[in-house]
C-alpha cells in the first residue's frame, strides 16, 4: 500500500516507512487505506479542542519517531520481572513485533484461541472481519486512524460459545528501542456464555523516548463475561496513547482495571457501548504519577438499552509537578430505562505543584434511572495523619502509608495475586520516593 501524506505530523510519523506492507486480506487493505486517508484529513488535537483542552501534545509532536526497522533482541532474563506465573498463556511483543521465543505456550481449553493477528487474518478471517477496525472508529480520532493504517502486528483472542478460561491471558508489550513508534492492535471476541481474563501489559526495559499508539477492540456477546486488565509501566520519557472500544450484548459483563504508572505523557480512551439490555460494567482506574508526567483518562459509557448497570471509580495520586486529567461521561439514551450508573473521581495531591483536572459527566435522556457522580480533590487527611503519628509512626512513614492505602484499594480488586503484589510494591516504592 503506497503511503501518500499531506498532514505534516502524519508525514513525520511515516518518515522512512516507504510502503506499508500488504495484508493477506483485501478488505483489511481497504480499511487501512481509508484510515490513512482519514488521518490526513484530521488535525492533531490541541488544547483548543474540548476533548484535549487539559493535555498539550506539543512535546509529542516534537519527538522524532519512526516505525521499527528491526526489534532489539530481548532475552527471557530481561522480562523475568514482568512474568505473571498465573497466566495460562503469554504472548510477547518487542517494540510491537512478535517475539515467539519469549512466549509461554500453555495448554488452553477447547474453544479458546490466542494467536498473532497477522496469522489470524489468514486462518480466522470470518471471525475477524466483522470486528477489526470496526469497533474503534477512526472517523474523528487521529491516533486510532494511524494505528489502523499501520495495522500489522497484534493479537486475536477468540472465546467460542461457553468457553471458560479461569487463568489469565498475558499480553506483554516490551519497549526496548529508542525513537520508535509502535502500533499494537488487540482484538478480543467473546461468544455467548464465554468467560476469560486478559492482561494487556506495557513495560519498558530502559528510559528511552518513543511512542506507543495502541488500539484494543472488544466484542462481548450475550451472557459472556470478560475482565480486561490494562497496565502501563512505560519509560518516563515515553508517550503512550491508547484507545479501547468495547461492545456489550444482552446480559454481558465487563470489568476493566487500568493502572497508569509510566510515560511522560499518557492518554487512555475507554469507550463502552451497551448494545443489549441487562449489561453489568465495573471500571476501576488508578494513575500514580510525579515529576512532570501527564496522565489523561477519558471514559464514555453509552447506555443505549434498558437495565444497564455500571460502577466506576477512578483515582489519581499526583506528586511533583505532575498533571492528572479525568473526563468520564455517562450517557443514558432515551428508552434506556432502569439504568443504574455511578461514577466517582477521587484525587490525591502530594505537592503544591501537583495538578488535577477532573470532569465527571452525566447526560440523561430517560426518566426512570438511578445515576450519580462525584469528584474530590485534596491532600492527605490531617486527622488520619494525626492518628498514625499518635501511634508512634514518623510523619513521613504515616504519609507513605496513607498514600499507599489510597492506591492499593484499586489494585486489590485485580484477581491476580502476583500482579497485585508487584503493583503494590511499585506503589510503595513510588510513595517512599515522594514521587
């Protein structure tokens, strides 16, 4: 596919790419070409755009990055600290390129397929075509359009009807190069009655500057259940942009856990589309940042049908001159009666220069609903500090303990013990270092 670019930022990202490789499917090449055309028509978001008014992308547009020419060699020892022992299977990608020598190929139950996307397009086209580059729309989202244009490497997970996988699937995306742009793509399709847990994990081996532009598409069929754990532990100089689009059919269940610790600038978009009655959604989010980091989280829960339930809690811990942003929207359409949706944004500031912008939103067009939202921004509770100090704890230790407990409340909801242990140690280390 020949690349033709008119937008200067897109041109910079495509420098040195030559021709994008053809896919095995004509329909996918058509979608990639349309996405590239759309990317050229879109503007790079600025603080003048409502959805980006708190997050300045200027540092990203100044970063010179190119697609990966050849991935850096990574050994099993390099990723040992990021292994999840409970995982039924692990796929590893280094700078966006599959690294099969680092994978853990466990035995999966009947009906569960986990396969590299490039292979799945050849062998599972009929399952992929209705969803890939369909759920995450690129019409108004530049980074989704760019990811689709570059769509080549990623993962396809298929859960056949009533397939049950108790152990998690671990997708480990390792950043090892400098000045690279990677475009991971994940497609998860859960058929009726299926159940699974997927860990989407982004880590860095060094402190390089690079761009991760990730897109995940999830389709959950009637009475299916999916738990999605998104961990972002990238380099402090990196830029991480991710878009996750989820569709839920009748009586589907979806649980989301997102933990943001790394990146100079990160942006997470989570869009959930309730397409059937009786869905049940739980969303947990935690951002722990400091220095000059920016962590921006946008969520949209679209209740289009009746009897939808959603509970969302998002927490941020901000130290140094960090800046956290949360924009959560609950949209209840006409006819979506008996919706029960709540949203809480709780934010902890650890320094005078730390900043939080939070905007929980409700937009309701049905009259028989139960919806609520709330936001709180503040420092550590003086009474709690006094209580711990009165029990003999030094002030620094008391502050660390309270900060740790604030974040651990979200992490403890993740049902993977080794992951909880690793994340809680990271939170404790960060709080002890005062971010």
